[in-house]
C-alpha cells in the first residue's frame, strides 16, 4: 500500500507573542498531519492557542519557527501573491464571528471569495458558472431563499451558513473552521455540525477547532492542544 | 473584480465619503470660479490693452517727439510683418468742457491725455471706430426711452394733481397744463430726433470734424474732438453701468490748453489754446484710458504744439536755408500682419528704427515696445494677483486633501475587520490598497465633476446672480465703476477647467493614499480581532 502524502502537515511550529515585555510561548512545537478527506478536530481550552494554530495552518499568520507544508510545498516560503493565492484557492476559513461583509448580500458574500483572484477581465467569462455554484452552495447550506438578504437581516445560524458557503466557493482543499458554533445556541449548533458532517461525507477535508468535547467527537480524529503541544 | 464591487457598494452605503466628495466639490468649484473670473478679467484687460496701443509702439520718451516718422512708417509698411502703421502724438493738457457752446453756463476743467491721431490710419492699427460710443441708432433709442420715461412721469404727476384738485374748473386747468407740457415734450423729442438723424456720429468721430450746426453757429469751423466717456464730467453711470445719452458731451465746446515743447525739448514758450467741438465719445473698456484720454486731429495738435515742419529762411535772401525742422510726433503704432507675433514685428520694426537713426543723426532715442511691454505695469499687477489668488486656493485645496485623508482614515478604521476578512479569504495587500485608492478616485471624480458642474453654472450666470443679489440685498460684488468692465467675466476656459478637475481628482487620490497604505499594511490577524 502506498502511503498517501498528507494534504497539510506542520513541522515544529512555534509561536510567541510579546505582551508588555513578557514573552508568551503559545505554540511549542506543533507536529501534525491532515490527510485528504479527513475530518480532524483540534480540541483545547479557551486561550490554549487553537486559533493561533489554525491561522498558521491557513497562512494567515507566520510562525516564529517551523513550517507548514501544503501538498509537500513549504507554505511560508511562498513569495508575493502566492501566499494570498494559497489562502484564496486552497484554504477555506470559517470564523466564530462569521465575519461577513455587511455591505454585501448573502450571494455577493459567497461570490466575493471567487472574485478575489480574478481580474475585471477574467471575471465576466466565468461569472455565470460561478454564480451557479454560489447558488448551489447556498442551497446546500439551506439558504436558497435568503440570497438577496444582507447579513444584518440574517440570524446567527444563517450567517454562519453563508460563511461556510463562502469558504467553499473556490473548492478548497482544506476547510478550516474556528469554533464555528461558538456563538450559536445548541439546536443551531447541531445543525451546523450536521452540515460539516455532510460536507465531510461528500469528501471535504476538514479541520475544526473547538473547546466543546461533544463536537470534537464527531471528527475522525481528535487532537488536543495542551501547554502549546498536541497530544 | 471584487474591488470594483466593494467600491461600488461602499459608495452607495456610506455617508462619510460624501463629505469627502463635498470637500472636493467645494475646492474644485472655488478654484474654477476664481480662475475663470480673474483669468477672464486678465484676458479682457490684456485684449483691451492690445487693442488700444496696437501690437508694437515706437516712442520717443520725450513729449517733444521725434521727426522723420513718415520715413519710419513708409519703410515699416514695406515689411511683411507690418500690416499698418499710424503716427500719433501723446501730450497732456487742460481740458475745459462747456455745456451749450462757447458761452454755455457751466464749465469744467480737468487734466487730460491728448492724443493726436489720423483717424483713418489709426483705425487700421487699433480698435478706434469700434470704441466710439454713440451712433445715430443708439442715440435715438436712448432719446425715445428717456422721452417715454418723462411722459410717464408727467402722467403720474397729472393724476396726482387731479386727485388733489377740488373744483372741476381746476381739474380742467390741470389737464390743459399737462397736455401742453406733453406736447412740448413731444416737440422737443421730435426736434432732437431730427437733429440727431442729421449727424453721422460715427462719421464725425472718424473724421474728427463736426458737421453740426453748433460749430457753424459759433461762427467758425471747429476741429472735432472725441473724449473718453469718463472724461465727460456730466456722465454718471446707472447701476447697470449704462451712460445717459442726454449727458453725452456731443456738440459741447471744448477748449484745450496745451504746452508746446520745441524740438530741443524746451517748454519755455507760451501755452497754446485750441478750441474743439466734441463729436463723439469713446469707451475702450479700460477705465484709466476712458477717464483721461481725448482724441483730436493729429495735424491740429502738431500745429498747436509747434510740431509741424518748418522751413528756415535766410533773413537776408529770404530763401530757404534747407535747415528747416521736420514735423514730429511722439509715437508710431504698428499692427502686426496676420501670422506674426508682436515680438517678431517689434524685432523687424527695430531694424527700421536703427536705420532711421543712422540716417538722421541727432534724432532722439527711440524705443520699440510690444503692447505687453507697454502695459507691463498694469498687466503685470493683475497677473500677479491672479497668480497669488491661484496659489492661495491651491493651499486651500490642500485642505481638501486633508479632508479626504481624514475621512478615509476613519473609513479604514471602521472597516478594519472587513479588511482582515478580505485578507483571510485571499485578498492581497496590493488589492486592499487599490480598493481604497479606487474609492478615493471615485470620490474625487464625483466631487470634481459636481464641482465643475456648479462652477460652470455659477460662472456663466454670475452677472444674473449679481443682479439678483443686488435686487435683494443691495449688494454688488463687481462694481462696473471700479473694475474697468461692465460685466463680470463669465466664461469657463475648458482647458483650465479640465486641468483643475484632473488636479482635484489627483488630490483626492493623494488624500486616500495614506489611509490606503495603512489599510494595506494591516496585519490580517489583528484586523480580524479588531472590535
Ligand atoms: N496578538 C496577540 N498578542 C498577544 N497575545 C495574544 C495575541 N493573540 C493571541 N494571544 C494570546 O495567545 C493565547 C492564545 O490565543 P488563541 O489562539 O486565540 O486561543 P484560543 O483560540 O485557543 O482561545 C491567548 O492567551 C491570547 O491571549
Ligand atoms: Mg480562538
């Protein structure tokens, strides 16, 4: 049997924060691998550094030491626009606070991820096709009748569904969710988790960060972040 | 693509950028208005100056003038650069204007600049005929207008008097009185009209000879004089800057006291008096000229100022010695041929002047000047003013840049989290910067075009606006009595306006630049954490 290369892999990731002359060593050598079609949960108490780790994996922040490999490619060696492109094309982010753009309606919020990285000239040629996909995604997350609504007119759960659709628009290799149910009530949380499970069943690679043990259990594999290390 | 979408959305949803746009609008508007009005004023002034002095002048800077001017003219007219030339004498004198002929009741004396001209050639070099104020038509029109006004006044008085009158008899009396007055007025108007229609006013101005009965009535043929409208002491302009025809000095008797200066530059002779009949008035548009200058025939002035040619006779043989003095003038004006600039013409004329100087030793030093050099003090002052005001407004425009910068800084602060989100989903720093630069550009374009629109509306309607302000508040921003010209310049120069609009848009982009750079430099993680 040929061992498949992991989609995402981290090697001895270290992250320090300086605060008021104090050195906070948040991540102390993280080694982890995520394989295709895997659903990995990262569990840890609040403040343990889960978000920090996810940001590093997603190329949003830089580590003080260590490297992240995406399909064997060193992410932090990417120059110029390539790192932006990595975030845009290969990773999809879902945040606890949804982070939708208030001026755009649901459909536009989903589309914008696809517009980024496409020039004014390139966009019109793909527009129709991408719009179809965005509508399809919104249907998948159960929002087919909310497409023209702006975020302020949507409930928390609905906003998070829009955010998920946005994260999926460019068919990312890895979907990263940072406590996606942190701001939601139990019922809504449940339905969002179901959505993740469904995506996973359809083959989506997923990393889900949570401080809720119950949620962590639905994953294929659960890593626990304690004292800056995974166990 | 997302940039365009976001700029569009931000423009539609935000009040803040509208303030920035408003600042751009105001600055664009101010600068365009000031440049249009002041620039227009300068252009009016310089075109009047050019029309008044021809393109090139050759002057002896002594009132005693210079001889051989006819040689100069003849030679110069052979040049391809010169279209026409005319000799003039510029002198000074005391002018005594008398209403109602030589023995009229009131006289008024003032100092004037006396220009001796040959109207026909003078008119070829400068705008002379066009500056003559009165022609038959304008006189008759004004006469009828005034006569109508008087009729109305009479009618009004009549009704007032009738209302007060007690008995029917008295009423009848009043009616008869007024009917008589009205008839008298009509007769007068009639007489004046016929008189006027006999005058070829323009012709008289052009010939500088009166055809009127008055000079004949005075028992002698008087030479004609054309005076500046503001020289006439009886004129006063109404609020619109119009002159009252009945106060025109036409046919008034004018006496000039002149100081002859001999060819050696001495003023030891007796003052000379000369009598003229005013045949027209002129209005060049330049107040200084209109308030000081009078035109008289060159030959008359030469004679009075001892500037005519004189033969010297041998006292014994009574034969000419051949050492006589030639006629003199103080300046010769030239008009450039089409296609030649004043500078080119001046250069060509200078050569002729040098030649004349070589051929006639002892001729006074002659100066060749272009019209711009001639009027440098006036034009320079106004141009400086235009420059200064433009500079001041450019500084004010910096305020617009600062306004845009602060507004955009606020917007970037407000949008920090969204910037983080955009970075998280793959937008580059460059892309973020372009959103805000593009936003600044859009605000600039909107602001500048609005500014252009308002400025255009205001400038082209300035005179109407002024009229309106005057009617409602009794305030006049542009007093025709102080600004040389009747109308506020009301043209927008499209090229200058385009530059100002481009400048305003550029300012707006510059104002957005620092906030855009700040936005681009934001750390996406910190931006996402931003509350
Ligand atoms: N920019 C920062 N500067 C200083 N400390 C930070 C910064 N970001 C995070 N931290 C600290 O790092 C720790 C981990 O944060 P985070 O990764 O957000 O934890 P979690 O997501 O597990 O709750 C926390 O103690 C937090 O206060
Ligand atoms: Mg967190």
